[in-house]
């Protein structure tokens, strides 16, 4: 979830799309071939049934000064190569276009418009903080958005969005429930923005479920270059919780690292305080770049959407990476973006297998998703399906269908499963009922 100001989009009815031709004109084929390198097209290794390839897009920010997720388009390319080298999906080759949104609303809109121009059947496994910029063009073109990262509320409201995780709402609820048993005062440091205004309700819902008082609400600018004042205020509030250590929860997205740099300098005067946060603000890549075991996240609780990277359920993904992208250091199997892209393409594969020999278009992909398709992800998530309105529509998230959360801890610089799970339970906890009771503003 981003700290930028936005209004949340309301679910929109699907719009009809024109009937597509079944073959491209020769001139268009030649043009596309000439632009392959620029467009990021990954040609298939086999032709399958001889039909046109299934064209999709994956986007993410790269080479910017803020959050970068190069592993997501790289994972999409590796998946396409692997699928095509094994005969395609029902004989159809998979063609992946990639796009860099540059962490910019204009860039996100350009990626979405290009997806429409290129006539892709879906945008799959992508990351962008600008849902209000890309969802409208996708909805206008009838293109489904499968498996976004869950970084904005828009992904849980848009009718064309098919999320595979619970985003920050589920993570904060799960973190609150975990911290209720181990923390004194809890302080949330979050963006002073419309999007940030929703975060306290999610964390407090989890704290309340664990019998804990609400968290302190520490506001912070989402574009600051340092957070010394906010860090000291949060630390002072966290130390007032009696005998148990207080906990500070930064949820500033791509500015969490900046806050933690200030927090680390101020923390020496407040030893009885620990940190905790959520994936999306911190992941294994961030932990690595901030010093690993000697960095500020050592010992921190972190809630995630999926099992830890060492879990055997990730073995099929690791096999694909080893076969098609060995040595590509952009693809970290422990990165939540890479994992989300893998799950999103698992959904796409299930959709195409359901369509079988029928026409593959954005319309048929969307109809298949809407007609009760249930997708198994090998235990990485619950069985996924997307009714028009899920159970969490009452709190403003009609498309949020997977509220599972895992509790992890940074130990020796690595994210590993916490010995004690959420609410005393090991493994995965479903936050649906907790979120249903959230007091969302």
C-alpha cells in the first residue's frame, strides 16, 4: 500500500471488447519482430499447435530511486521460456511483454495503455504503486489484472483485479495479532495520507483480536529524507508499556528503510524496544541490502503472505529458475515479488488449461476467472477463486479473497518461520474474520 494520496476506485462492470482477429497481418508480424528487443518480447522455443501465441504483460519499476522489483519481469521471462520449452500450454506458446512503470503515475498509465494497444489477454504478476493510473485503462480495455503485488487498495476493489494475496490489510491484521502476545505499547509509524489513514484500523483489528489495546498512531511524511523526530517519538511512546518490550511498526513502503536508518541511530537510548513490520515494506532483498544479520531488522517479526522460501512448496518455482535463469541475480526465490509472479502465472496457466482449444482473449480469460474457476497453487495459498464480492466487501475490499498470513522472523539475516505463530498457532493463519471486524474509516 502506498502512502500517496488517492481516491479508491469502485468496482466497475466489465466492458465488452471488440472481436479479435485470429491472425496478425504480415506487416504487423514483421513490425513486432523488429521491435522485439525494445518491447521485451520473449519468443517461445516451440510453436505448439501453430496458433498465435498467448500474449501477456508483466510490469514493475526498475532502475529508480525508490522501490524496484526487477525480479518480477525476470521471473515472468523465465516462466515463459520454461513453458515454451515444454510444449507450451495446451500447445500454445506464451509470449511475455514487459514494461517499466518507473515508479511514476504517468509511467503506470503508459504501461496499461500499451497493454491495450498490444492486445494482451492479461497483465500478470506485476507491481505498481499507482492503481488509480493503470486500473482505469485496463478496465476500459477489458484486460484482467492477475496477481498484482497487493501494494494498493485499488487492487482489492477493481472489478478487473484478481489478487492472489491479502496485501497490507491482511499483513497488518496478522502482525497485530502476533504482537498482542509479546509487546507492551505498540506504535504504528505510517504515511500521513489518505491511504495511510486506513492502516491503523488493520493493525488495531489484530491487536484487539489478541486482547491488546490499540496502537499509537505516529504520522510521517511519505517523501521525507530522514525521520529522526518521528523515530524518537515512536520510541518514547513504545517504552511506556510496563514490563514487556514495546514494539515499533514502521509501514512506510519504500521509505521504511529511511525511517529505519533514523530509528537505528535513536534506538541506543531505548534498548527495551523491538521492531516489527510487514512484507511490502521489508523483504529479504531489503534485509540483504541493509546489512543482513548486522542490520536493523535482525530479530524483527515480519508478516508475509506465503511460506518461507526454504519451504518445499517452492521447489517447482526454484526448478524453473535453475533451468531457465540460473545465475540471474535479479531473481531471488525469497523475494515476495518473485513469489507473487510465480503464483500469478500459476493462475494464468490454470485459466488457459480451462479454456482448452477455445479462443484465448482478454474476454475469455476474464469470463473464465469470473465463472467460478478454482485454482490450486500447491499449498502456497488457499485454493483461489474470485466471486464478484468476497467476504471482505463489508470493509471495502470486495476483491480480497486470500487473507492468509505467515509469521516470520529475521534470524541471522534470513527470513525464517517464527517458532511461535500468530495467536499461538504455527504456520498459516487466516485473517478474514479479524479483518471483518476492522473499524475502517
